[in-house]
C-alpha cells in the first residue's frame, strides 16, 4: 500500500496488479534485475531523507522530538542493510516515509514530506546517483590514461606501419599511435569534468515546479548532500532533462574512443597482421575449432558503444515531449540507463588491463613498416630537396617509380637510381642522376620516423615531449578527482555530524 496513493483518498481503488507489474515506477526485478524499481537510487533517497529531516529541524519546521525519533529509526536501519529494507517496501522514492510510518505512525512520519515532492526526490536522486558513477568513470579513465602513457614510453622507438583506408600509408611508431588515443581520452576527461560541474548542483527544495511556501534552506540541503551549489530555477531544476541527454552523449563519446582502440587491437591481433596479442586470460576459444584464440575482451568492449547509443536514443525520444509531461517514461528510461553507466565503469578497467598486459610484436611491426612502399612520400621529399623538383613533379615521378617496381616485383630496399631515372624520363623527359644509397636512405622506415620532427610528430624526441605534457595534464586531473571525491565524502561526514547534533539536542 502506497503511503500517499491509497484507495478512497483521491482515487476510488488501489493500484491494480497489472499496472504495478509494469510501471510502479519501472519494470520489475524479473525484467531489469538490480536496476528495477529505482534500486540504484535508493541510497540517494536515504541520504535525502536524512538531510531533509536535519534541515526541517534546524529551520524550526519540525518538532525536535519528531526529528530525533525519525532520525533514530533511519540510523537503526543502517545497523543492518538499509537499502535492502527500503527495497522491500516497494515504495521506491517514498520508502523512507513508508518505513517511518510503520515504526512511528503517520502522525510523526507524515511530517517528513513537508516541502518536498516526487519531483525533487527524483531529480536529487538522479544527480546524486550519477555523480557517484561519474567519479568512478573519471578515476577509471585516469587509470587508463596512465597505462596508455606508460606503454607509450616503452615504444617510442617501435616502428610500425601506419595506414589510411586500411592500406599502408606512412611508417609510424606504436608510441605515436598510442598518443593519438591519449589525446582523445584527455578530451574525454575534460568533458566529464565539465559535465560534473553542471551535474553537481542541488534541485532539493524545488519540489515539483515552484518550490515551497515553507522556509526551506536550499543551500543547507545542497551542503549536506555534497552538491557544489544550487540548480536555481525551481522549474528547470525538476523538469530540465538536457543533463540526462548530455550524460549519455559524454559517455557515448568516451565509448566511441575506446571502441576505436579496441577495433584496431582486434584487427592487429589477427594472424594476417600479427602486430599485437592479448594474454590468454582475455581470450576465448571455439567449441569446435580447438586452434582458435578469440579476443573476447576486445569484442565485449566494442559492444559497449552499442548499449550507450541505445540509451542516448531512448532518452532523446522520451524527452522530446512537452517539458512537464514524460514522468513515468523518464523513470523507466532512467531505470534502463543505470546499466549503461555501470557497463562503462566495467569497460574502462578492462581496457586498461588489456593494454597493461598486451604483447607487442616489435619485429613484426618493423618488418611490416618497410613493406608496400610506405615511405614513398619520403622519396618524393628527397627529390624535392636533392633534385630541386617541385612537390607535384616529385610526387608524380615517385608514383611512376612505385608502379614500375611493383610491376617488376621489386621491394623498396631494391630500388636503384636506374629505375628512378626511367621514371623521371617518362614524366620529366630527363634523368635525375641521384645515387642509389641516397634513395634507399630516403626509403628507410626508421629514418622516416626520425625525420618527422614537427610538434606532435612521431620522432622519438617529439613523442617524449608529448608524453611529458600528457603526464602533466593527467596529474592535474587526478588531483581534481581526488578533491571532488573528498568533497563528497566530507559532505557525507558533515551530514552524519548534523544528525548527531539533532539527536543530542
């Protein structure tokens, strides 16, 4: 029986079981397991109940004796499993009032909801619950970034093939490749921290639309619940939904970035490439083909982006309605979405562990980097420098060289000045007369990497500089995460101290 929706109060009958099965306020445990019926938000409801009681007492809106009695019940609940006890009531956001009604009767427990609504109960719980997951996500991302940079330091001299259109392009280093992902993950960290600042504002006291005529202290509630300020406009605080859509957008961008990394590693672990290999513990085999070593962990990581995309689309569809309409649609969508956030928090440690234990086949990388004329651009550059050709003329002559060599079955290391002169004669009507040693030096993959010394390029000294810059940013970001968590923890301790003060009054 609901503490506020009973038969013959406003409605002539109680909730029928067919409705309760589907929508009070979300699918039941058989459908969503631990994500059903606001399970992830029960901790937030518990904290909100305690903070609200403290504030009402301090504001003189609640008799001290009643506040003490209710806070004692909630404290006694914590001696066991408070969250399980709340879940057992099936009252979800109003589970605290249900428990207090059973323990103290409606004359006392009925005072709890003064100045509140299901609206700010829900929005506080959303921000409170997502905040905890967001901090975990930031910390997991920072750990992944640390591993990426550590691995990059080990491979500044590891030459590998670069590719575009899945074709050999220019020689690269594995470190330079990893720093591309380090840059993307750094942007992900920036987005997460910026979003956290928008998320961690308190809707408490906004009620359902206009706040309350009672003298609630919204600032005090924000402090007790660990928020950094107020979601000020009482209508927007409850009915603004862009924060939820933004949460899915930010996590989708992050999932997309580690999906790209997982895609590459999965491709490169195929025997045809053989550039990297996951440890056996992150792989599976076949029930019929005993030779198989399947990169299961990478496949699982690739699947996360699909889950997160689904939640983003679902949320966008729910919130396309008039601004104050989709309540139970929103609750149902939110029940689904917690799984997506939890999957993200499982995916990051998995990606980090894969990289930390990854086998990199350096010799295979180096061998592949020198094949398929990946240094043709370097040869064209040498013709500009040493033969005085324009870039386009050098580009065309080099293209002819590559075609002639492929037709004759020659590898880049077998190029000689005679073949170059034949190509130049076809394009320019004259030979170039460059010696074979200089041509082959231009085509060396390791030398090619070392020649690309512009800021952000793959030359080892530039990569070392970039790693140092990323490490500075990571240290700053790790400090931010530590301080953010300390503020949340300090607020929780402050709330318990405030309760102690009421109980001792």
